């Protein structure tokens, strides 16, 4: 007999905290999502800054520099907000899907 897998997670991690999720996201892009057990989404937030670093290390124009930095900062800010809001859902014992945003 095969068990059904739920698309949502109903178990709240022990000692889950909104502040810790936000601090993890501030320290490392994608860190807050990893803290919230959303590993795939955490990798999604972590990859663009790493790719941006490679772009900035190579030959580039000032427009590329501005674009990479502004896009990276926006994505980093959205990751911090997302991590804090999803942590709040965990604490309120709301179901959280692995790729759920905000």
C-alpha cells in the first residue's frame, strides 16, 4: 500500500522564528527560504547573485553593472520579505507549499 503525499506541509519546525528567517535571508540570499524548509526556492534566490558576481568580474559596461546590482538588490529584498511572511505562516500553522510565495 502506498501513502499519499500531501502538496502542503502541516508540521511546523520546532523553534521557528520570523526574525531568524529574515536574518538568514539578509545574511545569504535564499537563506531564509532554506530556514523555512523551501530548499528549491532558496536555491532560486541564491543563484542570481552568484551569476551576477561572475558577470561583474568579467568585462562589462556601466549599464550592465547598474542592471545587475539593481536587479540583485530587488531580488534580495523580495527574498527577505518572502522569508519573513512564510515564517509567519509556519508559526500560525497555516499550510505552506514548497514553492509558495509570500
